[in-house]
């Protein structure tokens, strides 16, 4: 675990949640911090940040090691780094800085600090990962439900951490220059919509960044059914599904993605101010 060298001090035996409210007249509690995840495990934090976060996403959780010690889990590209946040008995230490209250600690993170790990990785802390994440409201009715006689029991069920808001499948896409229609394999993961020549192709033909997409809507201008379009500044992409239900599912989940992106942007404009770093 990456951590800055901290002087050894005796740890407090007080309730860790109460410690964060220690400030002059400040009644803020740790549970009110939207990116504090309580007793979330290291493994679960890594799964969340890798599946749904992005470079610079971070969250705060209880350390698995001892009371009064917390872990800041940060995504750095395709890995997650963990750093200690320590309560010393009278203040909180993170790296080389000390904070006397939760308010001061949060204010520091609002300025998008730069953090360096022992391995040399430099990370700008940009995106606090929320404790509560909305899920797209897309459900289907049950038509077939039966159990296969495999001999497995409940002990064979191993839980995994799936990504929120992912989808994949074949869609027919209209070409950009030559207006022909070709079937491509599409995958939706985080804020990226990729399409491949087919399901077995290792590399995508193109990656669409949904943060640049302004709208997703049904389209009736084409001589095809079950079509919808994605509007980008540089081009409008026309896609068709096999059925109206499938087209509706794609539209719902893509619109949900866009709504989450707008929420993140609105939160960022309201609470985060960029910090300049001067390197000499």
C-alpha cells in the first residue's frame, strides 16, 4: 500500500466517525461525506473504481488495519492505489499535510490535489466516487424460469462485482461517408461506446466518448425500423436494432449515461475549482 512516511503516534480509541466532527462549532459528520464508504473492503473498493470509476476517481473508507486509520483508494489508469489517512489524536494527517476538521480536509480535495505514490505514480484527485450510485431503470418481464439440475448448491455461488449501466449486442450502423448499413458489435462500458467488426474482434473500429454526446433519440428519417441516433458535434450516428424493445433499451441506458455525465459536470462546476501546479 502506497503511503507517505508518518511519525508514529498513539492512536485514539474514540469512535472514528465522531473524530471527523471535531472542529470549532462544526457539526459535520463523516457519514455526511458523500464519498465516504464506511467499512467497504479493499477488494470491493478496487472493483468499484475499476468497473465504474475513471482515472482520478477516489473514495474514502475505513482501514482494515486498525481503528482511527482510514484508506483513500484512488484509481490510477488501470490500477487502484491505497493511501493512509491517519487520526493522530488531535488532527488528521494525509501525506505531508494536517487538517483539524473534516471541513478543512474536504476543502483540500475540492482543489484537485496532486498525489505521488512510492512507486512514482502521479495522480490528480479529480472525481470523488459517490457512496450512492443510481442504476438505470431497465427491466424485462419473466417469460421462462426454470432450474437446471446441475448438482450445485448455494455454497457454489460466488458473488462478483458487476459494472453498473453496461450493455452489449449487435446493431446495424450507417456509414459516415458511404451511406451503407453494416452490422457491428457494440459494447457500452462507463462513458465509452465501442463498436467492433464482430463479437470476436479484439480491437474496436471506433470508440465514442459519451461525454461529447449531446442527445440520444429515436430516429424516423431512415428507411428502416427500430432506429435511433446519437448526436455528436462532429457527426450524428444512426443505429438500428433488431426489435423495437431492443432499440428502446439502448436508448434508455444511453440517456441514463448522459444524465449521469451531466450530473457529474454540474457537481464539478459547483464544487470543484482547478488548482495550478508549477513545476520548476
